[in-house]
C-alpha cells in the first residue's frame, strides 16, 4: 500500500513499476548465476590447461589467461577462437597481433580480415572459411606462442621459481613427419638437415613444412605418408644423421658379389643406371628421384664424354657447383660411380653385340690395333682394339671393342682374338688388321684370312724420321731449334709469331718450325750457314708436299683406304721432280731416303705388287679413283680380272650360305617341293629356268621374240653378243667401269648408297674394302701436329675402369642411335 501511495498517477503506473522491478530482479539473478558458472568454467578450463603437456608452467599459465582477458577488455568483443587464422597468429597486446611465420606485427581490432590478407599476400596461404580447428587446441596454441614470445632473458631474470623456467617441448607431441628433416638446436630454432639453414621455431611446424616444399620439392603426400623416424635426441650425440646418396639396389641378398671398392655389398646392384636416390632420411618422392637420376646421368655423361677420373666427384669445386645447382643432391662416391659406369657399359655392350651379330657379313670387319702408354699406371702399355665396318646406311662406323694391357707386342694377336670372342663374333668376319707400327712385331701369326696392313700416319712418320736422321739434316735442325728457343730482339719480327721448337716424334711440328723461321725474313736466316739455309728451304718444300697429302687424307670423306694410293703416288711423283730440280746435295739425299722408304713400304714402283695390293683394290672400288691413272693399261686389265674372280668367289660363297639356310628351313617338311615359294635369284642351280612346280607339266614354253635362225644370222652380221655368255655379276662390273667418275669432293659411301640397287654384287665387295681405314685412329687425330686432349686425358685414367670408360666414350653415341632406330633402314 505504501508503494501504491508512493507511485503517483493511480493503479496503472503502479503495475508498470512492479513489472520493471520483477524483470530487473530476474535479470540480476540470472547474471549472478552466469557469473558463478563462468567462474567454475574458468577454473575447470585452467585445470584442463594445467593438465596438458605444454611448455608453460602453471603459474605463468594463469597470468597469461589474465593478460589475455585484460587485452580483450575495455568493451572489446572476445576473439573468435574458431577461425583458422589464429593458427598463424598470437596476441601481443590489446591492439596488436604477431605472425608466427615472419614475426610481422599487425594491428588488431577484433577482426581477422587483415590477418587473412597478410597470409594470402605474404605467405600464399588462402585458408578456406569452412575449415575449422578445435577451439581448445587453437587457444592453447595461441597461449604457447605468447609464452614463447615472453621468454626473453629480461623476463626470465625477473620470474621466480618455476614461473621463470622454459621447458623443451615434449617428445610425445612430435608426431609431425616434418621432424625427420630437421634437427632442433634450441627451443626457438631448428636446422634443416639438407641445406643446414636455421629457422625460427615457435612450437609450429608450418614454416618448416613451407621450407621443405619451396626449396627441397617435398610434397605434402610425402610428409603425411612417411614413417616417423627416431627423434634427434634418441640418436647418438643427439643429432639426426643424414644418410648420403646411395645406389638404389634390389633387395636380393648376394654373398659372392664384391663392390667396386672391394667391400662386400648387402644387395645385388640393379641393372638400371638412373637409381641414385636419397636414403630413408632424404627425399624419396618420385619428382626428387627423377631429379637425382637426371643429375647422376649428367655426371656419368661428363665422366665418359670428357674422360674424367672417377675422383672428380670428390673435388671441392665440383661439389660447390652441384650444391649451387641442386642443393638437395648428394653426388655418388667414386665406388658407386664405378658401379654405375659398369652397368651402363654392360647395357651398351649388349646392344652393340646384338647389332654386330645381326648386321656383319663375312670379311666385312676391319680391326684396328692402337698401342699407347698410360701415365697413371707407371708407363704401362695398353692396346685398344677397334672395329671398322660400313652399316646398312653406308656409313663408316668405328667402334671400340676392348682395351687391354699389352705386356709384349707379340701378344697383339691373342688380344685381338680375345676381343672377338668376348663379343661372340667368328674370326671369318675379319678381313684385315691395321696396326700402328710400320714393322710387324714378332709373335704368332694372325688367323687365316686376316691381312695385315700398316697405319699410314705411323708409316709416314717412319719414312720422314729416318730421312731427317742424317747428320747434315740433324745439325741444321738443331741450329733451327736453338734459334727458335732464343728470344727475338729485332723489330722486323716483332709483328710475326716466332718459330716454336718442334717435337722430333711428329714431323708436322718440324715443318711448322722451318716455315715459321723462313717467314721471319733473312735476319734470322743469317744465323745459319749458306749450305744450311739451302737445305732448310729444300727441306721445308719436301715436308710441305707430304703435308698436302696428309691434309687430303685428314678430310672426312677420305677416311677409307681408297684415297691412300692416289695420294702416295702423287707424293712420290712430286718428290721425284723436286729431287731432279734440287741443287743441294744434302736435300737430294734426304728426298732419296724418303722415296726409298716409301718404295719399300708400299711398292709404289712395282705394278705386279700393286695389282695384289688391298689399297689399290679399294681405290678401284672408289668411284672417284676407279680409273687408276697411276697404273698401266695392262695392270688395269689384270686388276679387273682379279675383281671378277673375287665376285665369282663371293657369289659361290653366298650360294653355299643360301643352300645351308634352305636346308635348315626344309627340316621337318615331308615334301619340300610342295612349298609354293619361288627360288631366290642367283641361287645355285638356278639357270633362268622356272621350277617344275610353277607351271603345268605339259605347258608349252613362252614364244621367243626371235627364232634361232634369225639369231644366228644376226651373230654372223654383228658378231656374238658379249652379254649372252657373260654372268650377271661380270656384267655389273662392266657397267660400273663404264659409269662416269664421281667428284673428288663427294663421299664414295654416299655414291654407293644411291647406286647399290644397280650394282648389288659389286656393292657388297665395295662394302668390304671401303670399310678398311687408312689409320688406326681417326685421320684428324692421326695427322694432328700435337697430341689430342682425349689422348692426354686417357693416359691419366686409372686402370680399374679404363676399359669401360673408353668403350662408352667411343660407342655411346652410336648405341644411342641403335636404340632410337635411326641406324636401321
């Protein structure tokens, strides 16, 4: 009643005021009840935080919660801990947040928009809005980042008791696969085991994962599927050992296999060369294995192409180059590199062996025996055996077969036959052997049917070297070497390159020394006596003549022996003219010595011997020199008759081989005549008459265009037709002789490639003789003034993998063409 009397206006205002009081009391009671619940919930929340295994002590954890509540007070709305953005940020104060990736400080006004834009713009991390994280875990992560930020030396010095203690993260929480690629240095820093780069660590592996993906090409699938390795603390010395790159092997135990380093391996090596991958502590994804395989292939190619020693992978400069190009790649050791070279050698040899067995015909292979000395093996002499042949595309191919130590020159024949046996090739495939020595060494004779030829470069060196060894020439050259070695002071020769001392083992350097001295003018020549000056001029002219022939043979189209005899005949003729015109007795003696030596080696003045020469026969089968102008007409007729005999023997041999093949094909058939296949053209017993099974028994022969009577009258009038009784192969030879000459600048192999269908029998004989090279090595190397870089590098290679490296160096390109199919027609 008192309240009613106190409210002016009557009953209605009284009701309104009463309702307001009731509602206010209800709201106050509800708020008080919520406050009690919040306090209980906060205590439960703190107990739950303290029960978790975190890096924050309990005392500091309470203060962090209070600090966070104070930061979000002053009427501000509490943060939405459900956003995934807070996974990468923590609160620094009431108006700033910090990025856990780059430590950037951003303004915070209870909105995550700026934080999300920072992630997208700076770190390329667009987070989907639908993705949510656990509220409690996100809140705990934020507190741990805040605790790590406050763990400065100044803060730790002011804390007391366990509140000042910072603990190392527990090993039970390290379930991320990222830790297999990192080693923790301190509680706020880690180090990548690949590139040794230090990263900041704030109890989050995000930056560590980004580093692996961005720099080392590690995908998320690899990180999620890999097994968790032992922790860094569980390894010896507290470090995570990074295993070096190893050869990928098949897990097949092999007790007898010994590795290239002399240590017994655990597994048999795979036949695949491109299996250099990282071990279980390295990158094992497909892309990284492909990158490592590509780099390893490049290293193998460099070693075999440039003839580098296997220890090049241990050189400091080579390692720095690889680390700058591919930081995550670890090069193989020399032992592993040797194993890979052996694997590649085995595959290359297998392809070449199958090709040679399938494509070579009888007497179509010419062997070349090159002897050389190794500096790495204390002067050990080696013999490199190469095979020269013409493939189906009429290309001259030179393949290395083997490189073996040569204890004595008499062992050459044994090494040659062993190289053929290693490839499974019969001795009947070989037509001749080209040696790099002018004189045949003592020893057992070569197998039957193998002709022995001399290397042109070595023979010319012997001819000229013996002529230059005479006393007047030797004294003159010694004086020229003294002048070339002394520095020149005159101004007239200042603008010209002075002569360089020669190498007595290479006559080309002697020619260059003499010409350089004569080009300087009369001033240096005045230091020589008058007879020496005349001898020097004549000697330079003689060597220049031989040099022209050597230059002609060095061209690529003149690699076969077919260009040898025309060149030697030209040199012989010009030297005879120079000897007749020379007024210096010493020069005449020198030229006479060269001519006599050439006559002894190649029988240039004996036509009977020239007709039997392999080089002359090769020149006849060369369409550029088939006229053989250096022979008399009678000698040419004899040579043509010899070629006809060779063609007849070749046809007879091919007929026997065809008969053997036909007998093999007919094994198992009861009636071979019932086969409907026509006989081959030119087969034995085929005289132009069709077989009985190809026409009816009583059928009449086809009408002849001319009757026998008319044919006899034509023979009386015109004489007998020479082609009636001439075999087809002889007719092909006559047609070949009647063909116009080929240009000297064109390759004879190209000409035969286009004319093989017109002269099939003669082309098979040409394929045999044009495959014989004039030198044991390529002509550009044989007639070079200095030793080639490849020869110098070959001499310093170790003996262990010498055969494999030289084999790949010479044959890899051709075998790659075989694999691509570009060699086959």
